[in-house]
C-alpha cells in the first residue's frame, strides 16, 4: 500500500512543500530513500527503523521505498524523520490515511522514538499554511514558535507513540496556542539609555535622524569619544517592532537555530556587533550550509561594525549589495537561498592607527602615509552608501560632569512621530531611506528653485555622486519629518548636506 504524508524542506527562510511517499512490498528486506536526499536524510532510515521498533511497532521484513517529492530539489537535514515514520505506519495499515489529510509533519526522531527539536519550525509551519494545510505536528520544544503561524493548528509532540495515539483516536493532543502580542509585551527592556551618553549633541542628532529614516551611519572619532556607546543605544530609540516585523525577524532566527525555547519570538529589535575577524560568509551568510549571516540576523534592527577598518576588505565589500537590495542571495549548486537584511548599518572607526589624527587634545603619532593607508581600507563605493557621515569630537572634563541629557523615551517619541508621517505619506512601511528612483525623489522631495540651486552648488563643490544626491534628499526629507514640516525647507537641506562632508575631510584630501 502506497501512503502519502505532507512535510516541507527549508530553503533559506522559506518552507518548500515536500510529499513523503512510502511503499512496502514483497522482496528482499531493504530500506531505500530517493528524491535527492543528503547524507542526514539517508541516515534517517536507521533512526526511523529504531524509533518504530522502540515505540512498539513491528513492521514486516519487506522491501521499503521512501520517495521525497519533488525529486529535483535537494532535501537536507533530519526534519523528515517524523513524516517518514508516519508514512510507514500508514503503509502498514496501523494508521488510517484519512486521519493525516490536511496535516504536515516535522521532526527528528531519536532511536527511542522521541521527537527532537528542529531548526526552522516557524517558516515550515508558514509553508504549511500557504499550502492550505490545516494542522502541523512539530516537536514540543518548537510548538510555541510554530504556533506564531496563525491560521494553522499546531500540535506539539514528545514522541512517535503520542502521534500514533492521536491519529488513531486513542488519545488527543491539545493544540499549542501563542499570542504574538502577549509575547511582544513580555519583551525585555533595554538596560541602557540615550541619557547615558555625555555631550556629543551633533552625534546624537545624527543617530536620531538615522533612526527616524532608516539611514546608515558612519562615525569617525578618537578613542573614548562615545562612538560605540551611542551605537549600542540606537535600538532604544527605534520604534517597537510590529507583529509582522517580529515574525519576519523570527523566521531568520528560526532558520539559523538561534531561538530561545522560553522566548519563541524575537520581539525586540536585534543589535548585532560581530568581531572584526569575522569572515565573509559569517557577515553576509553562506558556508557549507548557506546559513544566514550577521546582516540577516540584524534584520529590522541594527548592525554595528566597530573599528570597521580592521575588518577584512572582502567582508566589507560584501555589504554593498545587501545595503542596496535589503536582501542577500546565496547561490549554491543545489539551491539558491535568499535572506532578508533590512537594517540600519553603523560603522565606527578611529581616524588613524593611533586614533588621534585631527584630535585637538592629543597629538597624532602616525605619518601621513600611515593615515592614508589606514583610511584606504574603506572603499569609495561602500562609503558612498553611508547616508550619514559624522565625526565624534573628543570629550572634555566639563562635558563629562554635565547633567544627563534626553532619555531614549523622549527621543523615541520624535522618531515614532517621524515614522508615522512616512507611513501616512507612502501608505506602507516604506522609509525615507528607500527613496531611490527619480520618480520617488521628484514626488516626495520637491525643492524650490533656490534650494535646487543650493544643492546643485553643493553637488559640484563636494563632487557628489548620483547616489549621494538621492541620499541627501532622503535625509532632508527625514529632517523635515522630525521637524513636522510638510515641505523640505532650506535649513533641512543644509543640514542634510552637512552629513556628506566627512569623505572630503578624510578620504578626498
């Protein structure tokens, strides 16, 4: 008897429907899995046979063939174990095939028949929903995560026998239900605050604009000027994630296997700060398993590269395409994985090897050649993609003894107001940093004749690129939104232009 059970394969952060077919017939006892399985899938036959035997099921010694359809897509991992076991039980007549209609099965089996935790439970459950399935069976450890896929009933199972009892009607497994809003309300609060940072009003202003419009930032300054401190507080002034953003981010962490069982949803905006020795696959994604990199783990949050001039040039250059597209595509012979990576990128570095080039309080000990060589690690195309370029000044004792400034909550209110204006204007979650086409810029960043002449003059004197031109207009639009202005005024444009002067000071000398 041929049986069919639904499952899914994980490709990137998307589940791809897979049908597990099982057929047992007379012949020399054997167990074969076809349908382009990898080594982990091939090894499942031994896990499944042992799990069935230790769960009290004695299958007759027959020739057994398992087919994973479609056969032209490579199947990876141990997620098909449970589906294969259920298909064999149906083929042997121990379970009625009708009881599994509209159901999908995901889970790795131990030799004792326990259903073990898997990666990607949420995207797999979402794929079942998109395939019009009504229920999914997942490991109990993944149940809360999978239940975030609204519209599909999630059954968390501990072992194979429990699944058999439910499908045969001997007992019933209670469905798992999770409330995304409740999980988000339980999100941990930040233990840092904007008010912790002394002085640096210009730097704080730049970060507020970046948060309001989703702009990338590069900060150059002496050691101890507060670059890292302020970057770590950027998430505290970003608007809270929506449920859709939280689920979208959770998909990435689920696929990467980084979700906490006790907190099955990423409810706070991610902040990722990798060490400068990170490789290109570690930063962008890839490797043998084509896993998501730091850019994707920072999706809907902040990616901070401290001392970015110490990073491998190849890794830094790999940022160019993700910054432009908001997604990263990793091509392999077997599959093409695409991961989202819409984030705010913050780059911070000292201006020279000793750190004090241009500092008014400390003398730089580096030669001009050493300074130039150090700064040359930053390429022009990547620098051009950094919307806001700002310098952090060294701090005096008087500044350090000042009273605390604005709190994160106060700045966050202005950011949320600016974001609300953008949502009303665009009718979507599009941000000002997404304004790139001439049509968009003309429609939403209109200038009068005097402002246009001013921008034209700055364009010529600063030697700006077309991308810098679009960046200035989008930043001016964000500044106007923070100011509550419907139109871009001269002062908004002037401030926006001031954030493109850093490259001329340090790189185009």
